[in-house]
C-alpha cells in the first residue's frame, strides 16, 4: 500500500514571516495525521525557519531546486548538503518552470537526481508534456524520455517520487481530467515496472496542475495517483488543508 503525499510548492512566494505563519497553520491542521505525508517547499530564504516551525510535526520540508555539486565557485547556487543542513528531506527536481525559464535539460535533471540521492535527499522528479506536445499526440514519448533520462543510472527507486505535471495544467485552472491523468500515471507505472520490476509498485506518482480541494477527490480515486504536487492552492491554509482532508 503506497502512502499518499500532498506537497505544496510555494514557488517564488512568501517572505520568511509569511512562510512561517503558513507553516504553523499547516502544522496545526495536520496534527495526528498518520496515513500519508505532507510536504512543504518554501523558497530557499525561508527553508530554515520553516524547518524549525514544523519540527515534531507530520510535515516534511522540501527545497524547490538544488545544484549537483557539493560546494565551490558556483555563484547563486545551493548545494544538496546545504539543503539537508536546513532540514530538507525532499527536493523538487526538474520542475517545468525550471526547464522552461532556466534551460534545465534532462541531463541536468539526471545529475541533480543522482546527487540528491547520494546526499540522502528524496527527489520529487517532475515530468509532463506541453499543450503542443499533447495536441501532437506525443505525450507518452515525451514522458518516456523525461522519466528514462531523469533516472538513468538510478539503481534503487525506493527514494524517488515522480510528479506528473502537464505543463498546460500548471497555473491555468485547466486541470487534467482524472482519466487523462490516470492514463499517464499508468503509463509511468508500467515504464517503471519495465525498468525496476516490482520495486515500481511502491513508487509514489503525484499529479500536479491546478489541483484544488474541489477537484482532488476525483484524481486521488484513480489507482495510480498517489497524491498531489500543489502550487497556487498550497499558499492558503484552508485550500491546502482542504486537499489534505480529501486524502484516503
Ligand atoms: P498550480 O497548482 O498553481 O497549477 O501549480 C502546480 C505546480 O506547478 C506545482 O509544482
């Protein structure tokens, strides 16, 4: 039985004090939670403070990105050991916004995944097709390439979480239907089974893209949807807790 995950990607939002207030509200709203995992990914500047705020709670800390070197002359970058030091358990890797605005390639994503694992961080690896790719009918080949390349050289998949985030659904209010999402989740699951055998049964595959407390119920009912990576709706305690409350 896979344990669900609801992860909030706060993106480039919230000062330190706003982040801490949001973290406390989520912490209070999730006391006693046992059957799943709640994760928050604040901006880098707030990681440590949020990490302190959620100590002893059911909420885990994630970073939104990292570099693939331990240290050195890489101005502006943050290393994986800096993230574990700040209290992170997870790190989001290969978000479509990083691929689009910061030219992150599949090869970059792979280097980051390998380094995160070597440092003891659990990568939340994001994949997903654009609008144009879906219209051309190449969704599966795009996702196939992204997953295979991201995981090249990864022998053990037990620390990996995959997030399927169709780019056309991110921040648009245009959520994938549960059937559209399940189609791709099922495809990813079968791909992982092909590469990793029965180990793939335990991998959590999250859906992301315009998730709200009103549409999560249908999505989470699907067999291969194991939770959500939430953007906009993770910034308001009521909306985020509303999603968590819909988990089985
Ligand atoms: P929205 O929930 O705002 O569509 O963002 C999804 C996302 O990109 C999460 O990583």
